[in-house]
C-alpha cells in the first residue's frame, strides 16, 4: 500500500506549494521510489477550462484530455512522467459527483451532508492513486490557504485520513511564510505560529514546516518555530528564494527534507539520490555560452502564468543549446503596420502564442507577416498556427478577407473553420478537442527533421481547425501541411518553404516538455534563432564575420 504526504499552505497564497511538492517528489524519485503528485483545488468550477487566463493562469492539459491546474505542469516537468484526470480534483467535481449520487438514490434516503458525504468523496479521490501498487508514495497538494472557508472540507478529509491510516503511512508538510520586517531588520515567526495553530485547531498537525523566506533562518529561529509549532527542530526547513525553480530540489536536499520524510514514513534501505542529469541541466542553465532574444506575441502577457508551459519549455530548450533565452513580451493588441518594425527588429525569433477570441488577432497576423518577409525564425502554437495560415492567405494568395470563422463568420475565405464535431456543442466546459492525438509527419519536411520520426503524439486544446478545402491552394503557393491526423486528415503542422525556420502547429507541444526531455520544436527553434542572431551580428561586425569564416 502506498504512503501519503499532504502539502498545505499558510499565511499567504502563491508561496509555491506546487514547487515544494514537486521538489520533494523529485528527491524521492531520485532515491528509486515510485512517486506521483495530485492537486486538490478549492474552487467550485469543475475544472479551469472555462476560466480566463487572467483568473487562473494557464490551463494545463493531460494526455487523457483533462483540463487541469498549471501545477500539474510542474509535476510532469520535474518527474518526467505523465499525469491524468485523477491528478487534479476540484470542489466542483466533488460536489457534482455527490449530487449525482444523491439523484441516483445512492445514499438510501439519508440526509446528504459535508461530513461524511463530501469528505468521504474527497478521501476516495485522495487515496485513489495509491491503490493498485503503482506508486510507493502519493503526494497531495491542497490548494488555497489554511483558514480559507472553501478549503475546510479538504483539511477535514486530511484529518480523517491521518486518523484512519497507520501513523507511519501518512504525514503533513506545511508551507508557510517567514516575513522580514525591513524597519525592524528581523524575521517574524508569529504568522507561522498562527497558521500552524489554525491548522491544528482543525485537527491536522503538521510533521514538517517548510518556511519560505528571503533571508536565512538561524538555529535560534528554527528552535523557536519548532517549540511553538510542536515539531522537532530538524523538521523546520528553510526555503530561501531561488534563482530558478529547478534549484529548489537541491536546496531541499541540503535541508534534508527527503530524509525527514523517509524516516517519518519508516521507509528503509533507500538509495542515495541520483541527480546527475538534473545537476547537468542546472549547470547548462546557469552557465550559458550564448544568448538569444525571442519575442513572445500574446494578449495575456501581463500575467506570466498564462504562458507558463511555454516559458518553461524555453528554459529546457535553452539549456540543451547552452543558450540563455531572453523573452521579450509583445502585446499583440498594440502591434500595427506602423510600429511592427520598431517592436520586432531586435529579435532572433518570434513565437505567436495560443489564445481565444478576436482581441489582438490583427496584431498577431502583422507579426507573422514580419517574420515571413524578414526570414525571422517563426513558431506558431494553436491560434499562432492559425494566424500564420490567415496571414499567408491574405498576403500571398491574395484573399484579403481570409479569416477564421471564430472571429469573422461572414468571411468568403474561411481558411480556419470550426471542427465538424464541434458545431452542435452547446456546453463549453470540457468539450473542446482535448488530449493526446497521433500525427503523421511528411518525410523530408522540417517537422520530420525536428522529430526524427514520421509518427508523433501531441496534446490538443482547440475547436477550430485548418480548412482542408484550401489545402491545394496553400501547397501550390509554398505553405506545406507537413503533419496530419491519420484518422481525420486534420492538419496538425504547416511549414513554409524557402524560409530558415517557419513552422506552426495546431497542438500544444509545450505541454510535454520536461527537464529530461526538452520539446524538440523548442530545441530546434532556439537553435535556428541562435543561427539567425549570429548571422545578423556578423553582418553588423565584419571582424566577427571573418572569425566565423
């Protein structure tokens, strides 16, 4: 039977419970244990699929088509194993399940209440991944902050599990904040004490306290926290701010977090952590040999979490190329024909990000045109690919009103159209084309060079698609559909002939990039951007050009 670790948070939100959970999981995995992580979110939405990115950041999609919290992206990037719908549960999903059971008469006429019916369903979901012997340890991150009214059923479920399971099979890690008062020049432990007391009042007693801090914790402070929070001093873990999230596992290793957990769970005979690849990745990340500047064209750039997986994919691809990737955020809503040259002239590559709706679309199309005409390495994802198709139709094929029916239902050239199976859908939640689908790649294409194979599987999240009615027109003009779904003929990849690097994909390749397996398109895109930058610099600097020769 699996053992269970619950990660809670106190004092404030956004402390990084997901990173701490993923870091602990990485250390345990590096010792040879089979580990998975799940996230329980307290909001009433069934999933984040209908939430605006400004509300919740990126909506992460799993292979089995679940729209989930972005923390699942961290779990996959750290552990290099896929997650599923079972790894993310919301209050909305819990209540929906219980209400459906009540309507079906499953409760035999009893009054349905938060305790035991809601908490029983939460416990069932919490323990589900641990059944069947697939995992040694299941880590569960509880969303929200201790004291939030919406988190109480989850905390109560943890209390019951602590009571029901043997003491050595369950533990709680509480992440909290130790604020620094600049005027007093000291760290304050009182918020942590109150947070732990509030958790204890609900019957949950943490075994380990991880302290987010901007300054080191001395032994005296650790002893004080331990004394007032009823844990051993060595169970007070310092979590200093790191230059990158990928340093956190090594910081937790230095603090001995994994050892404390193994002792508490009575797991013996474990191996030393094998982190050779992780350390090699960090060395390349921290000591790059070159730099490229990539323009990220999007309409949610005010919130970086909206493009979290894309940004992390650039980190992975940059490291393998031993290259620092500097991201320049360019708001598509403010790109015009008059200012596009000024905004994009210093870039080494251009990525047009995914999204929905009409806002900022024309700016994306103008940016694609600039990349096409100036031989600037271009990469379009989902809507970004669709914008590349529309731009080509307008400015090369001469169809000036070409558009997507998402934005213009009256266009006479609907080069992007609603998928046939989407036309009769009424409910918007969880009904897009979601999850992993196969794609067959044309031999000899840029995509074939990138992937090194003709068969791939990538994750999707969209309703609109390339209109196959126009395939011959695009091919004859030089925009090649180089990847298609073998079952439906859906165009998955388009690329431009006579261009150093111009590719658009309907799927979301960023969702499968990990530290150990960087996504191939991002890797080759950075390589192309580096070559573009080197060539441009050589033209500007004759001495550099002679050195290259």
